C-alpha cells in the first residue's frame, strides 16, 4: 500500500513534467522501454535496487543503459532520481500509475 502511494506520487510528478512538455506518450514509451530492460535483465534490476552497492556505481551503470536505449534527458533524469532515492524497485508501479494518469487525461477526466 505504501509503495503504491509512493509510486503514484512519483508518477504524478513525472506526468506533470510530461504535461508541460506535451509529451505524455513519448515519456510513457520511454518508461516502458526501460522497465522492459529491467524485467528482461533480473541481475541489472537487482543491482540497481540493492542498497549494498554504491550510488555512483549504480548511476554509471544506469547511464550506460540509458545511452543504449536512447531516452530523453528528462526521462533519464527521472530514472536517475529513482535510483538516487532508492525507488527504482517500484518502477513498474510508477509506470502503471503514469499510464493510468495518461488514460484519464486522454479521456478528459484527469
């Protein structure tokens, strides 16, 4: 429950940025792309979520992955923030909440 509320907060913040940029769909696709990379590579996901590893090491690995999947600087900064705040483990929840916000906005009820 708590992580769900946290995920919603991060999703709302990122959605607000997307709204300013009018790039809802692009940012949604970038989150999905990175989320898919984490789902496909369990060791990467565990590395980024594990508090034992140093933050600078995690950021270096994250930056390398982000270069390969070509995300916008805003999405890259958001994902780096999630790593910094030790919230990368709830990315799939954040992605789901973001998609929900986007669906509501497109329907005009958000």
